[in-house]
C-alpha cells in the first residue's frame, strides 16, 4: 500500500494509518507533509518507510496536484482519448511543421523580442500556407 492523500482533512495517511500533517509550503509551490517521529519510531514499517535518523517521513505535493489529477482522469476517459488522438493529428503536427520547415529548431537571433518576431513570422507563414491550401481546395463557381 502507498500513502494516500485525504483532501478534506489535508493529510496523508501512511500504510499503517497514521497521519502526516501539513507543515509548510515552499517557494516552488510544494506543500510538505511530515510524520510524527514519536509514532514512527515504534512503527514496524519504519525501515521501509524512511531512512531519516529522526524517524520523520516527509511527502511533498504540489498545490496544483488536484487539478493535474483531475486532468489525468479526464484524459483517460474514452472521450479524452479521442480528443488526444485528434490533437496528435492537428496541434502537434503544426508544431512539428514549425520545427522542421520554419526554423523553430534553433533561434536565429538573440534577445527575447527578436526571437518573438521570428516565431510570429513563422506562424504567419504557416497561416498563409493554410489559406493558400484552402483556396485551392475551395469549389470554383462558374461565372454567369
């Protein structure tokens, strides 16, 4: 068994059922949950749980982890899988074309604004190509 996060109580439960309580949040957005060393010292799973000399187990969880888990659950549904199959054919293809055909493999310039201009010009070129392709496929109407 693993450590289980209980969102409503904002604690983690260890395999033995003990709570790891919230201690602090670091500057990178990770919440730290720590065990009670007075309980952990006598635990039969201590050796497999932590190698900390003070018998403290720390678990970190990002503040956005709930949203990530929700997105993962949605992505793994049949509808989510269909959307990601479609994305592979459209969005990712566009990035691949930009990389292969429009110079996005390397930045030609230095300075953020110059690279931004390079990206915008490449995107404009891609869009012009799409428009030209759409115009050639458009049905021709006969002049009356």
